[in-house]
C-alpha cells in the first residue's frame, strides 16, 4: 500500500497524480483491512493538506469518498460536507 502511495506521489503533473489516486482507491479498498484503510486515509489527507491548494484538496476528496463511506458511513460524508461549507464561510 505504501509503495502505491509513493508511486502516485512521485507523479509530477497534479492532474495525472489525482487520476491515479482516483483509480487506485477502489483497488486498495478491496485489499486493505479497516485499520490499514484508516492509515491510508490519514496519510493521503495529511499529504493533500500540506501540499495542495484548497481546490486540489476538495477535488481529491471525491476520490476518497469510498474510503470515507467505508470508515464512517453516510454520516461521515455529511459531516465532512458540513465542515467544508463552514470553512468556506469563514475563509471564502
């Protein structure tokens, strides 16, 4: 799993990196137990937060929705959407 993330991270063009991320998430989900999935979610999110613009982060969250649903269900998705709206009001 780490090797796949490192390979995706090494892709220079951000659009290509996000496309690869989007394609690899379903594969990683079928092969990862929940604890590993949480670690994956945490690592991807931290990397996006430190190395992406707000737009890139929000775009990437689309690819992460299957992981969010798997870990926290619809309530987690709704909570994240609400948090995004609130942050958008504070910092437009």
